[in-house]
């Protein structure tokens, strides 16, 4: 079996990643390229065996082996059996080189592939897209090409020492993913991963380009975004469920992430939306009305007493009444301390102070008038 796909490329060349060509040889011929190929290539073998010649060295290529050959790299390869099943792809685009570099594909390398089933499945999807859709086939193939590169990287990452993911790092990541909603310390991560703090920080910086605690914060922010967009939970609830020690710290940290989707003022807006229900507000208003009626009754009692007694005694007793009024307000403010949101407590204390000021002014005016 043999096929080679060379797409007719137009505007696809402006894409960050597109497929230049691809193909499959059931029995690969002897191929000599003294000047190399003018594009980077990825090849993999599923059956048979062959030999790759590079820098005068013979490298065996058995089944389940992949080869990355950079552009302009002289090489030669040929079969060792009647069947040498070779697949190849040539990725292009202005982002292709950066992606390959990110995967550690900068020089000629060979890799053992543990399972090529998914790779083969994506390869077939690229081929079918090019053959069955003359209009959008190239675009579809470009999307599948990205999937192919991701799967290829997944397969080689656990085999190549340069790209292998440390088991200690994986243990730490798993622990964070399952416990992000609880306090996590470096000592806990080191105990789980079995390495020192310095070595764990080195692993995080090398593979994820961030420190462990920074990753934890971003993991929590990730979950917070999902809760804010997918539920009606308040900021306070989201902060608590994602492991932040306080709502204010959560808001401060959150404003630095994804500002286009979550503008800084959205946190304040969501805070307003997270106020108690209407029934709770009614209870708070009723409490304030009772407070106002109580102070008014005290005021009436004082004025009535003033009418029946002399001015000196009135002044002294008025002072006592004002003191009693303050004590009463203090008792009622204790009830308001059970309010579920801190802003309501502040509003309640402000209302109490205003009512006290009004009553005090009325009492002073009554004394002056008397």
C-alpha cells in the first residue's frame, strides 16, 4: 500500500500550523538525501524494520519506532525486511518550529512508541479530510495535525529523558489536583513526592515554568472561574470552596487573571449580587425600625419627665437616659453581628449611629428650649 498527499495550499499558508504533505509506504524504498529535506519531518514505523544512516552511523529502526529529522539534515534510510511500514508527515506554519522546539524536537532523534493506535487514528483522519473535502479539507487536516503532534509528544514524553515527566512531579500535581480546596504546604508536597523542597521547586520550574505555590494558586483560580461562570454561588462561597483563606485575598489574586473575560470591576459587581435574600433584608429592616421606635419612646419619656421636674435634675436625668439609650443600641448591635455579610454589619452600625445622633440632637434641643 502506498499513498502520498500533497495538498493544494492557498490561504492555509497563513495558518500558524498546517500540513505540507503526508504519506504512507507499506514497504519503504531505499532513500538517500545528501542535502536533507527542506522541511522538518516526523516518521514512524508500525511493521518490519529498517536502518537509518546519519553522520556515518547506522541506527536500527524496528517497528513502533519514530524518527524526527530536522530540515536540511543529510540522511539515508532503507528497509531490512520485505515489509517496512513507514508513515510520514511534514508540519509547516509560522508556529510549527516553536511547537517542535517546545517538544524538544530540535535535532535528529529516534523514539520508541508504546502504542500507536491513537496516532494511527489521527493520521487516517488527516488523510480522509484531504481526500474527501476539496474546500475545507486542508483546514480540517491542520486541526488534526495539531492533535497528531500532541499525541506524538505524549508518547515520547515518558520515554525520552530530556522530556520525561518526573514521577515526583506527577505525585505532587496529583496531590494538588485532589486537595486544592484545602490548605497545602510545601512540607506536604515534599512528603507526598519524596523529594526536598529545593528539588521539587526545580522540577516545577523546569517543567511548568512556575513555583509550586504559584501553580496551586492558578489551580484554585481555574476552579474559581468554573464556579463563577457555571453557578450562582457568591464570591465568599467560591473563595471558601477553592481553598482561599479569605475573600479579600481571593479578589485581589483573581483580578490579576484573565482580565478580558473577568474584568476587575466584575468582582465588585458579583459581591453586590451575593447579598442576602429579600427575606433576610426584611428582618434587618424590621430590627432597625424597632430600634427607631424604642429610641423615640425614650425621647418621649424624657420630654415628659422634663415637663414635671426642675431643669438641674432634668439635665442629670437626661444624661442618664442618653446613657441607657446607648446601652440599648449596643445590645441591639450584638444581634446585628449575626448578619451573614460584613457589609450589612457596617451598614447597621452606621444606621444606629445616625439614629443616636438624631435622638441626642432632639434631647439637647429640648433642654435648651426648657
